C-alpha cells in the first residue's frame, strides 16, 4: 500500500514512533553523519550524501558486542537486551546488505540469536536515493537506489512529500494511520525511482564474475593488483556485508565478547602451529575479493556486495573495487 | 530461541595421561544435566567435534574421541600446546568445563554399509579415527560392514594413544590391526616404517572399500599416492581437516576456505571435495 | 601536463631501461577526482602512466618494507618520504645501495576532505592551476586557494625539500618556519590538562581500530604489532576507551623521534581522527632535549632507539 506524508509532517510522525520505540536516524556529528538514537526528531539529517561512514550493520552486529556475562560460574546471554527500534533513513544498499547477512546468521542448522532478535525488533524505514552519488554502484551488483528488498517501508521523495511504499506488517504499524497516496503521486514516485537508476553508470559488468575469478585464482592478477593495498581494515569495517568476528573473553569484566575481525589482517588466519594459509597480502586481497564476488555467489546466488561505495571512498590508497572487478573481467593470462 | 554460542556445563570424570611425554591427556566429561546428555547422544556421530570453553581462557575445538556405546561420557584427547590447552591440562576430576556440540559433519559410514573399511591414522590425529573404529566394533554395527583394517602409526611406542584399548584389538578376529613406529626400538613387537610405506606393504584392497585417513600433512601427502596406486578413487577417501575456528557454527568466517566453512561443511571431506577447494587452506 | 610529471616519467623510464632498479614506485591517476593511486612499474613503457600532483596523498616510503628484500627500488620522494627513507635505512630496514631516490620538492598535499566539507561529496573533476585548485561538482565550478586546502601537516611542513636524493626534479623550495610549525604544539600544551584530555578522549572515541594509521605509516613496520600480542595483552581489541586510548598513546610513543610528520596517518583515517598532535609534541621534545630531528642526518640514531655508553641516564638515580 502507498501512503503519503509531507516532509513537514515527518518530525511529528517520528515523535509518535518515539513513544513506542527507539528511533535511529542519521545525525550530523561535526563533519559527518552517523546513525544515532534520536532524543529529538529535529536531529535527523536525512539528506546525507554518499553514505554514513560507519555502516548501520553495526546496529545489528555491533563492532563490540557482549555475548555473555559470567556470573557465579554461569554464562548469561545478553540476547534479550534488545528493545523495539525504528531505523529511519537507511539507504537501499545497507538494507539489502542486512538481508544478505540474514543468509549467514539465520539460515542453516544454527541461528544467531543476537542478530535474530535485533532484526525481529527493528523496523526499517528506508529512504531511497533519488540522486545517487558518484561512488555508488548498486546497479552493477544486482541492486539499485530504490531496491525494496528487506525494507519494511520505502520512502520516495517527491517534491515536498514522501510517498511511503509500505511493504510489511511492521511498516504498516508505523504508517497505517496516514492518508493513502493518490494514483498520480504513486506514478510520480515510480518516475523518480526509474530516473535515479537510469542516472547511474555501470563501472563493470558482473555477469560471469564468479567463474572468471575462480579461473584467475592462481594467476598473476592478484600479486599485481595487491601491491598498493596496505592491509588495513577500512574496507572490511566500513563494508555493510562484511561479518567476520572474533570471540574473546574479557575476564577482568566477566564478559565474553565478540568483535569485528578482518581477513585483511595477517593474524586472522594464523594458526597455533605457526602455519598461516594466507601468509601474504596477495592471498588476503584475493580472499576479500573472491569472498564477495565468487564464494558468496556460489553459496547464495547473490553478489556479496551492495555497491555502497564506502570502500571506494575511504581506501587510503584509492584501491577501487570497481576497477579491480573490471580488470578481472578483462584479464587475459599471457 | 536456542543460543548456539552458549556452552553446557560438563564435569571432568576421569583423566588419563596418554603419552609418555605427558603432552597428550584424555579427559572424560560427563553431563551435569540429563537433558543435555540425551540431546547430545541423539545427534552425535563419529567424526564430529565440540568446542570446549573455559571462561577467561576462551574456547577451542577438539574432535570427540569416544564412541557412544562406551558410556555416558564424552572423551577428548588434548595436546598441551598453548594458553588454553595448558589450562585444561591443569584441570582435575571434579572440575567443570563448558562444551558446545556435537558440531560439524561426521564420517558418513551409514552410506557405506556392506563395504570394507580401511582406517589409516598417524600421530595425534588418531583421535576421531579411534572413535570411528570403536563405533564400528560395537556388535550390532560391526556385522553391517565387511573387513575392518586399521593402520596406526606413531613416532615412538610411548606416543600411541589409548594403549590399553588398542592392545585388545590384536586379540579380536573382527579387526585387522597394524601398529607401526618410525624407527626400530628394542622391545617393540609390531611393525616398523612410516605409515605410507606400511600401507603399501599391507596393500588393503580397494574393491568395495572406503578409506578414512587422518594425520600430519606430510603423512597424508605420501599416503594419498599409495591409495591411488591401490585404486582407491578420491570419492572413497575421507579425511578430517583442522583450521582455526572461533564460533564453530559457520558464522564468524574464521575457518572459511572458498565457499566452505570447515566447522559447518566439514571437518570431514573426501579428497574429491578437497580438490575443489582453493589452495589457501 | 605539468613539467614535474614529464620529468618523473623520463627519469623513471631511464632508470628502468638502464637496469638501475627493478621497480619504480610512484603515483598514477586515481579513480576519484581528488585522489591518486600508488603505482608500481617494472617496464620503461609503463612510465607513461606515472603522474604527480597535489592529490598524491600517500607516503610511498611505507611500501619499502613491503617489497621483496632483494629488490632494487626507485622511489618518488618528497620531503617527508625522503626523511622516512633515511630513518628506515638508519634502522637497518633497507639497504641504501638498493634504493634510487627521485627527489621532488613538495608544495604540499591537498586534503580532499577539506574540499568535500565545503562542496559536498560529488566532485566530478579537480585540477590545480597555479595557486588555485578548481573543483567541478554537479552544481558547477568551485575555486580554492591551494594554501587553504592543504593537509594540516603540509601547512606546517618544515622540510619540503627531499634529503639524500639521487636526483632532484624541480626547484628547491624555502624551508618551513619552525616557529609556525611548532606553534600548534605549544598552543595545545598551554591548555589546561582537563581540556587536553577531553580533546584526546573525544578524538579517540571515534576510532574503529582499523589500523589504517599504522599501515599508512612508513615507520610502523613491525611484523607483529603490540596490539596483536595476547601474552601479555597490552591493549584489548574490544572497542573500549581503555583499549583504544592505549592504542593511540602507545603508537605515538613508539613513533617518538621516528615520525617524519607527514600526516599520512590522519589522511588514511576513515573517521577523521586527529592524531599528529600527540607525536608532534614528542618530536618537539626530541628537538628540544636531544637536539634530534628525524631525517636530518644519515647517521644520527633516534635517541629512544639507540644508546651510547656515556648516556646521561638522568632518570636512573
């Protein structure tokens, strides 16, 4: 169903939501924007360009998360320490990434209760991108600026209003009482969406990338492209689809904790015997790219990258994944 | 909702020093809660592993080294090599320890009923092969399979695990058991030679047979060609892999190799499957 | 096409052709308008892709410890890079005979974030023209005075001229003014302790422990960094004030007398954290108390990394 909301009416709506849930929205802090819980609807800064630096995946998989507290020899889980939340203003790329991560955390023989409960308790009100940025490439990886997968509500900005495409029961609970959008407004919103996607250039062709990367596994491609990579963790930490974590006991605080980890660090795969299956930067860069564009595809038939562009913007050496994929597709072994 | 990261409480019932140099010790753990015990044994199969947990020291994965019929306990044989294993070695009967499991896949012997089973193990990696052999020796199971051949190599006589039990295998008619050490030693009554060489001499027949091989990488590297020569196809040779693990349930990414997680899609793989995996293993 | 780019290409092609080096490390055009990429060329024909501009924001000396040990390396060196090379050679991390330094007197690195803060994140094109930087975005052209958009470390640069280079391309530039360079250190020091601490806590709070600052730094080359130690564990990996603050403080101390003030750490940081102020103070103390400035000479050892038998040992009583 489609609802209509004026921009001026949004703060009032947020206030209503705040009666029942914690509302997270992008909030400007100094020079950049970050998702924070709102104390006041006026704090929400929905017109952030590019993306937030820190990905909103942190609201579901915190960078440091206490899993258990040790009390009298027993480990007590923190999985229920989660309350009702609304995340407003998240973009499609980040929403789609959460959905891809559901495939890791919720599927198979074991479900991750920390992830599951946060997902259950959260309603995602997505703000699609009418004006995608230069570094965004969601349309190259099977997504788009108004990709609705995973959204409870998708907001499309037309003039001074939002058309709200309400897609789930959770979304309904937040938007039900609003007036329906007119047919004309819905049509305009569709035009906005089509125009946004059409504006975007495709920096690479993703068709066949999985097989191409597999064929390059032992080639000279990887030693060549990894030369400028510094082996820091920026791309993996800012990435909305990266999920590797480490589990550590913080005995002094009686906590069992999980922290984001990264395959870009040498010690990630270091074994107690001293053997390291990925001893040099070459293997690690290869692992990162292949995990996103080959292994993930093998497992889930989806590219494990949503084109958010954070790694492109913040890599200190401008090692650009768009350029890497394009080069891989074109690589001919001599 | 079941929390797969939460360990269940286990109590150390018995410890056995396995090797003469004290580096390997077996721990037999019993369940504090009957419900946990029932749940465990309803799922457990030879080849699986568990994560043992000591709060403040962390967790580590260990293959289960006992067959279900051996009793209401779960045995782990642990090599003292780091902070965590050193801490376990200092524990005594009566102490409690956390456990998560059984995890991973298992030796799929159900698929090979009627076949001859060849088990080849070297060094500390024998733990889950011991489990497999013990499982097969249960009377109601044994009759479902053909010949059972076990080749077990260690560097020296003192480094064999489960000495008391494996001694009894010589007296049995339902198992062809061969022990071998690297170099001759006075008083040693069994075979001498590296496992690959001994395997070649014993030459177990590949017809209607399936092999399970575990050991240090160098042993595997030289045993595989022997099995090849004996005409064992790679789909009928199984092994159990080890890799650095953290969550043990296929979430944290640590043990990933290509599209697989060793903890979830393994640790048991055929050599045919291994060939498909990328080489950063 | 600027003259410096042409000169670099010529020299790079020459030293490859004459087999003086196996690889030349320089810069090539980036994929973003305000950026450039480090380049590694091994054939003289590849020299055509080298370029040089104010958007070359990385300290290339950080690659030296990443290359194979036996490789003979040609490297583009601005002031800070050349001093880092000197420091690395003194610390026995590289053999000076296997290096060929192509020196470039440096007019400073343009901080792309200063530009984006003013014109938004969608630059389409950026060019340097004399004293100006002209940036075209979706809503038109914007002009900046180059001096206003240089990175903070470059605005305070004392030594833009390369030292110990095998060849210097371009004309020498006036050295920086020490009073101007050290002024921020003294200003910060003059603040009451609570304010300084509050600033430190505020900056460190944003840290996500990506260690880009460490990896971008030419002087951080330890194969096992102190943060990776578990026995003993010097700093926890969890995002906590204690872990993160320990990281920043200890890294600053490990850089004492070694850091060349290039600012690559700040430029690498994805969270815009200020960190040079910590080590700038430590380096200032090195100058004041030991008369030592990193990269000033080919022989002088960093005071905290070396000892002599007649050291004063004032702290031992």
